[in-house]
C-alpha cells in the first residue's frame, strides 16, 4: 500500500459512484410498485439496496488496495491471460482411461435410477447435445448465434407435426427433422453470414423469435399455444406405452415383463447417450480435420483466409448448418421425451441458457461443455428451492466468468492438427 | 525499358480505378508483370500500394479498367477464386494465424491447391527457412517479427503460386532481417516464381527488382528498370533520402 489515504478516498469515490449507479438502475425497478392502476412510491427499498451496494463496493475497493487482495485477484485472473495452449496430437492418458469408464457408467446407470432422476438426466443430456451443437457455431466457427433455439424448435416440431400429418415415427423423423433444421440453418445463414459479429447476433436473435411466434400463432398447423403431441421412440416396432397406440406391440407384453413407465425413459436415455457419445467423438475429430482448422483460421483472420482461397461464406455456412442439425436432433429428443411440446419451451431464455453452457464450458472445449451442461441443468433441479434465483445466479456467474475466466472454466488445450488430418 | 508488346503479360492492370466509397485510391493505374520478372512498386505511405494489391483480389473491386492474369480477364472474379489461379498474397502486417502452430499455418497455405504436394513442398520451404522447421509446433504468435514474415511468405509459397505479391515485407524489421528476406525473394524468383513486390523501402526494392513503378497519390508517376529509377533524381529525392 503506497498511500493509504488516497486508497481510502478512491474507495469512497468508487462506492459513491456505484451507489448512484445502483440508485439509477434500481430506483424505477424496485422503488415504484404498481398497485392496481396506481403507482406506489417505495423509495426506501432502492435506497437500502444502493446502500448495500455502496458498502460492498467500498470494501471491495479497499481490499483491492491491499497487497493481499490484489494477489488474490491476480491469482484468479493470471491464467486467463495466457492464450490457448497447444497439446500433442494424441489424447492424454487420463482421458483414454476415463472414456471406457464413462461409457460403462452411462450404459448401466439408467437401470438403477428412479423415473425422476432419469428425466433429469435425459434433459441434461439434451442440453449437452445442444451445447455441443452451438459450440460448433460459436466456439469453433466464432459466429455468435443468439437464436439457436429456433433449430431446436424445428427439430421438436418436426417430430410432432411429422407424426401428426405424415404419420412419421421417431426413427424416420429423427434424420428428417435433422435435415430440416440444417436446411433452415442454410436458409438463414446464407444471407446472414456475410455480416459481422454484432449484426449476425441481432439477426439470429430475431430469427429465433420469429420461429417461436410462428409456432405460437399458426393455430391451424402447429396447434399454437396448445402445442402438439409427439410420439415416443419404438424398439423395432415395440412400443413403450402401457397399451399400443401406434399399431405395434407394447414392449413389456412382448417380453412378458410387468409394465414399467421407466422403460421408455431408459430407452430414450440409451439412444440419447449413444448420440451424445458419437457427437463428442465427431466434434473431437472435427477439430483436427481441415474443416475445423479452416473455421479456426477464419475466426482469426478473415482477410488472410480469403486471400488464401477460402470462401468464407460457405465455410461459415457449413458450421452454421452443422450446428443447426445438431440442434434439430436435440429437439427431436426433447419432443419424444416430453411427449408433448408447445412454443413456451423455445423462448429466448433457452438460447441464452445454451449459450451460457458454451461460454461456461470454455468456448470450444468439449469436456467443459459437457460439464457445464450437466451442472447448469442438474444443479437447478437439485436446488429447487432456489429456482427463482436461477436466472440471477446465471447472470452473476457469467459476469464473473467474463472477468476472471474469459476462456471458460476449462481452458482449451487445443490439439494441433497433424498431416494425417489432411488425408 | 523492356516492354514486351503483343504477347500476354502474366499480370496486367489496364487503366484501373479503385475507390473506398468517396475516396479515390487508384487513378488510371496501368502496369504489367511478365513471367520470371521481379517487379517492384514503390510509394509513400497512403499512396495506394496496398489498395493496388487488394484490387487484384477484388476488394475493392476495380471501378473501371481491366485486370488480366495470364491473358484472362479477372477483374470481376470472386476474392477466394484468385488464389486458385496461382496468385498468392503476402499481406501487409503478415496476417499469420497467431493462435495456430507454424505447421498449421503452412497447411492453410495449401487450401487453394489441395493437400497433394504437402510433404515435398514443406521440405522445400524448410530449405528456404530452416528456422520455421525448428519451430514447427510452436504457436505462430510467439515467433519473432522476422520469423513471422518468413512464415507469411512460406505460407503463400505452399499454394505453389505462379505470381507472388508481397506487401511491404520489410515493414518493422531489423536491417539484417530485411536483407535476409530480400535474398530469399531473389531465390524464390530464381526458382521460377514471379515476384511483384510493394515497398516503401525503395533502396532495397529497386536493387532487387528488374523493373519498378513509382506510385504517387494513386497514380503511376514513373516507371523504368531498377537502376534507372535508382538514378532518377526525383526518386532519389523522395524515396532515397536525397543523396
Ligand atoms: N478500408 C479503407 N477504407 C477507406 N479508405 C481506405 C481504406 N484503405 C485504405 N484507404 C485509403 O486509401 C488510400 C490508399 O491506402 P493504401 O492502399 O493502404 O496505401 P499504402 O498501402 O500505399 O500505404 C489512403 O488514402 C487510405 O486512407
Ligand atoms: Mg499499405
């Protein structure tokens, strides 16, 4: 501490500034309470909040003025300053050991879970899939897509409406809905990908909302807010309901088992687990393939890329469509797992949540995204009592991340591309 | 002057205008580069040198006039198609991919021709720049300025160009490194790649080049052999410190 007096005044000034800011921001929100048609003035509340902010900011500034506070902050942020590290091309030993263990756990676990935990786990896996899909777009290709939920909705409604109008089953709808979502991605991407960062974000944001509004308002076709029902998957024609609804035989009757509603969820989980595993494998390969390398190069320097002969529009489009396709697949699983969908499941908040997964996971790190998805979906379930604060906690977590861990919780060890990847 | 009339030039700009919105950056620029030559374009900061190279790549597009490569009119061609014709650009400020390894940067250079010749071409490039071989697995951003410039040139060569365009490769480099780079350019030309070099470092550039052009405010003011321009009083005054 060089000058204690100046540190004190600086802290006081900081606190004052924060207090005024808090008052300006919080005043209208918490100070004016709507009561019928009248506005009640409750100014003591924002004043109290602002006072709390001031005290907090004052203590924070003071702490920063001490050696110890600074070193604490420095330790938190030091590693974030370093860039991406390049690892050897072969995966680390620990990962090679962990993979079979994880696979085995995933295959055995569902048989021992209650229905509730099964559904939580399925939802978590759906978000893992969404995170991996959006990661292709945002993390690998560097395109900020704020309307990713649109493709999720296309997949979900692809199954529901495909079943309703074309009598498609789960297995037919899965690839078709994925292709449909990819086509939507292409349709949106083609005009939009010439734009740069901010514009792209705004247009995709709008697209996400448009899809939701169409789903909500096209009553005749989508059922509007009433939603649409989606069929569960079948196992070679065997159904998982108590009585056959789609003209097959129920699974439990065929195998002379007692009916158990868990069967359906176990089955969905197992397919989903297989899809997610394949996806993890695929993304891992993708990063080392020329396509992944081109995305990365384009993210670094678009002008250099174009002079090297890369068509930036088609390269970005490939990432966009691939991400959309994965979102579509996730949507199909969501619809089949819920059995019933309506537009409220596809609000902007979903896009934000998926983006939060990608950012928290560390923009590009597969392991990080899987972890972040699991944490962000399972934790709120475990902490049901705090559900109201979920959004607030997200916001705080994101802000803190951007300050101290701008490259994500798990820092990417980027594998270098090898010559083999070119073959 | 050794103008080759009649036969097609490797690269030819004919009365080219280019503008950024209202800012006219090139005015009626005509020049040509023949196969096997080293040609240089010198000019002060803001003269339009970078713009001229960018116009070959279609950004900004020539507002009038024609650009021909190997006799073919490429004035309206898409930017990403230019590299496939056999024109490589070493951009101003190098623009290497700093987060990627040296090796990956080099591989990016093969995009326009595919990976068929990667291995022999890597060997050739490493003969020319042994330093890059030592730093193959290093992140490109951690290289020194001179090494980054070498990498930018090597990356361009990986696409087996017939014509190499360089935008101020000596910018910000120590004199010794500049000399090395210019020696390499002579080697590249001797190996059969035509070189078109844009420079502010007129002394070095004109000594290296067979012919040169002087660009002033977007217009070609002078042209001639390297020696003619070196001896030209106007050039000496403006670009060589007036000795
Ligand atoms: N992207 C741009 N937008 C608008 N004006 C530009 C742009 N790039 C260059 N210019 C202008 O064009 C002129 C030529 O620039 P440039 O080709 O970069 O010159 P040089 O490479 O010879 O230093 C300058 O007046 C510059 O200000
Ligand atoms: Mg320039």
